[in-house]
């Protein structure tokens, strides 16, 4: 039996600077990755990201290994952003 970390948190940030004929831009990204290992057969992973265009995204994945070579994944993606005129907007995508 292998020892498994129960809880892992990672923080990251990135700055992208672009120069285009249409104009220059700077994009700042801040992200957090969280992993919870309930057991060696059950894990929950989540990645949250925010950028300076007022865009927020989340990706959450539950993985259950119920048999050798038998994995069940449940994935939830959610994006939230403010439009240029600052009206709030939301978008969710479900896959099957």
C-alpha cells in the first residue's frame, strides 16, 4: 500500500504581455489547484482561475476507481465573466 497525501493546494499566477497592431494588452491570471484524496480510490480535484478581464473559471473533477481499470469521472465546468459593459454573465457546460 502506498502513502497518499490527503490534501494538496497549489497557487500560481501568470502575466502575459501582448503587442499587436490592434493594440497592446496585459493579462494577469491567478489560479488555485486543490486536490483532496479521500482514499486511494476516491479523489476530488478542483482548479479555479481568475483574470484581470473579470473572468472566473472553475473545473472540478471527482474520480472514483471502483475496480481495476474501472474509473468513473464526474466533471463540472463553470465560467463567469463580466461583459464589456459590465453586465454580469454566466455560462455552464454539462457533458455526458
